């Protein structure tokens, strides 16, 4: 079967099973299994079809059967699992994707299994623990690492897992003393395979690994994998056994904090691309552009970050950085990083081209200085790896990137970097030690944060990323997962996740989380209504925003913030008359506020109340005589009110400071109203040139303003004259 045929079969069969059309689904599955000559699968289809016929026969005879729904659910689940097997077996023939090519490669090693690989790995770990003669050999762990990669590949691509596979994996993850790195990679492999094909046994293994909590890194990887898989297959009902295990996990002491942390980290990952773009498009280009200016001011060949950050730094440097917005951008990035945001993706994305990252398993390998690719690098000593292993701000794949890139540095530059890292090493160790003592929960959150970053990097930067389901591109939203919705009934989780989503501009998620929070709390709250309204306003859902803002107004008596937002959304809705009422109240509360006065004037202008608008523009100009925006609005109301000489002066002020095409156009209207045709023609031409328009577009602009023009029928004469000049 061709790839497209296989995919169509899978989609068609899944849809039929979901609709309850098992008869047609099983018929097509039987035809497909025969076409592929998978006789064992054909026999299983026939058994399912027979059981389904018995069920329908009992139903047709009107026999009462209290277990019918349960049996029907089991038949549908078994049919869907068998359909997945058929799809996979069909793809295995020649699909070039990494999953299938890995499965084909491992499939020829028939004397090898998950259980045998785990046995070999344990034997190798025992040998390493007892072998002191190879301690100095940088490749002493290469055999163990190869076994780790083989276990990863087997666990990832084996489907379905056999009873012996499940037993071997469960025992391996539960046994005390299992090396964290291999257990962590095994959990990631379970998750990777589960994201490819739904399998309840994998969900059970992940929940078991989480509840065992023998190692925080293993447990939290398992929880993350379980959560992502339930999102991936959120339309599939979970078997009763998995639901029972999930209920037991919820009873655990750590569930609430851990689930809240996973939810926040997955939301945080949604913001990663925005942060990367901000770094790439705003911060880095500005720093590069300013490099020459900073060198001139510092007076030395290289930029000195310590000098830039030092207390009492040269005010000229600070002024330059502040003027260009660098200070604010760096402060924002620092705050985002402190909040756990991934500010390093842009910096490290180009360092994922090393051969090390061609192996999928390496993206999920915990960083360790004994890892062969690290330990065998020329010119690096153990202190570098030891320090990187401890640094809490870098995820594992970025630590490997740093190590591999340092090995390629010129010797002098590498030694300088290593010296700096050694100097900071002891301080980093002390900081981490204190962190663990003070707040163990913070360490768990950091583990989750870094693992989600590793996952994001894999799905974003891996050379064959397009072959995998990307939960981040799909927009992970745990609120959509029915089996996890109960965990969102915790008001603290909803509040934290909702406000985090707001801070990172994830407006739809924030609105849903805060709406859910609002439904659970007994008393209405003005602040909550304001936040929900702001989410809707930011999404462009103006009516819903107005409803929430009006609720807030009723609850808080009309705070200035609420009044300002109501005025803004009514203007956005095209109802300046409504906005005027709110701006009037704001103006009474803030009689000397420039922004309020100017916006009040805008709303009055849009409402057609020109004389009142002119008075407010005059007031704004009084507060800020240099404001071009205030003068621009004033000029227009003066023109409409036929105070033409005053309008001439106002447009002269505006055009002399910040001329826009519309300013030239409106100045032309004023000259035209005064009968100064040559000047009007000149302004119209300037408007056309400034906007890069032709005479046809200029005529459209004139016709759009026809209601404010004297003798609009002469518009064509102005255009013809311009053509003739």
C-alpha cells in the first residue's frame, strides 16, 4: 500500500469506529489485513467481528444486557488498537520516516528484546561499578551508552508491547538503584512511542513510574509524557484501569503541585517562539548596531559586560542603552528568565547541528560529564562538565551544545571561557545546595521546566522534526482534556495558570482558565472580571469584553482602569457616543491628565461633536504644547468648524514636525476652502507622493472626504490639473 492509502485507511477506520460503525470498520480492516497477508491479524479481526455479531444479535432480540455498554466500549477500543497495528504494519514495509526505519533496523535483530537489553545494561553497569582500571578512559561508558540508545529505540518503536516487555520495563523503572539517565531515557521512549500510537499499557507504565517517584527526574518525565499523551489522544476514552491509576495518582501528596507545574510549563512553552523572535528580531540586531557606539564610549576594543553592569558605570553608556531600549529589553528578558521562560532557544538553536544531535535518543539524554561524547573531547577537563551539570538555567541539550561548541573554540578562547566557568563553579554549587535545602518543590519545578525545554527543542530543531506529532504546534491546552479537567477544579491551579497565561499574552487560554475560576468561586470579583474582559478585548471579542467590563464597573463603582477600557472598546466597536460618556467621567476624575483629555477629544471627534472636541484638543495642547497628535486633532476640528486661519497654523506645526500623507491631504482641504487652489494642488501632490500613490488613489481619498469638502464635484478637476502639470 502507498503511504497516502495507508493514511486514508487509518483516518477512515478511526472515524467509523468513533461513530460506532464497527460493521463497516471491521470489514475494511479484514480486507486490508488480507491484502497485506497478515493472517494472524485477519484472525483477530474475525474474532472481534464474531463478538460484535453476538452483541448485535442479543440487542436485536431485545435481551436486557447491563454490561452491553462496557462490552461495546471494549470492542471499539480493541478495534481501534488493531487498526493502529494494521496501519503500522503497512508503513513498516517501506515508509522512510525515522520511526519506521528504526523499527525495521531493530526488527532484524531477532535474538534481541527489551528484556535482554535491560539485562545486558544492568550487567554493564555492574562491571563499571567494579572496574577501577578504566576510570581514566573517556570511552569507558560507551558500551553502556550504546545499550541505553538501543533500549530507547526498542521501547520507542515496539508496538504493541508484549507482556514480557511490560514486565521488564516496569521492573526496570521500579527497581532501586537503576541509573537515572537510563531510566529517564526509557520513560521518554515510552512517551515517544505513545505519541506515535495509543497504547493503554504505556499510560499505565508512565503513571506507575510517576507514583513510584524513586527519582524526581524520572517521575516528572513520566508525568509530562502521560499528560501530553492524554492531550494527543483526548478524543479516545481511557480504559477503566488507567482511570483507576489516575485517580490513585491524584490522591498522592505531590500531584497538585506537580500537575500545576506541568500545566504552567506547557503554557510557558507556547510563549517560546515569541521570546525567540523578540531576541532574534529586536535585542540582537540592536546590540550589534550599537556595538561600535559602545566601543567608542567605553574606549577599548572589546565590550566588557562587567563594566556595563557595574555600579557607577559611565552615564553616557547607560543613556545610550536606555535610549535604544536595550535596558528595558534586558530587564524584560531577565524577568522572563526568572519566571522560567525559555530565553535561550534563539541563542542555542544554531548549536544543534553537531553530529551528536542526529541521534534522536541524545535529545532526551540527561547531561553528564562522563558521557562519552563529553569526556572524550580534546582540551576539556572534567570541571567544565561538572559545572555544566549543575547549572540550573540550561536544559540538558543546551549543556551538550555548550560542551561541544567549547571543544571547537581556539585554545586561548577556550581556556579563557573555562577559567571563567571554574571561577563561578563553587558559587553555583553553593547556590544549588541552598536552593535544594530551602525549597525542594523549586527543584522539581526546575526539572520540569528544563525537560519541557528539551522537548520543545526536539520538536523545533531536530533535523527530522516533521516526522513527529508536535504537541507544541498543536497548541497544548490541558483544559480540553476531559480526563484531566478535574485537576483544573483546583482554584489555585486555575489562578496561577490563568494569570501566567495573561502575562505571556496567551489570551484564549487565559480567558478559559479565568472563566473556569470565576464559575467555581462563590462571589463575583471586579478584578477577575477586568482580567477576563481584557483577555476578550485582546482577542478582538469586543462584545464579550464589554460585558465583563460592565460587570467590573458595577462591582467596583467604575474604577479609572475599568472606565478607560470601556471607553476604548466602545470606540473599537464603532460607538463613539458610548465612549464619550466614559471619557467624560474619566476627565472629571483626572482633569489634568493629558492622555485622558486627548482620547476624550478623539471620541468626541468620531461622534461628530466637533466643537466639544476642539475644546478638549485645546486643553491637551495646553498640557503638552509640543504634542503633534493633539495639534493634528485640533487642526481637523478647526477645519471642520471653519476656523481656517487657525487650521493653517495648526497644520503648519504638524507638517513641520511629523508630516503624514493625511496631514498634507487635510492641509490641502484647508487651502481649498480658502480658495488658494495652487497651494491645495501642491498639498495634494505631496500627499500622493508621501503615500506612494497615483492620481487614481488620490481621487479615491478626495471622494472619501467629500462630505467635508466645498464643491466636491471639483475633485476630478484637481486630479486632472495635477495630471496636466
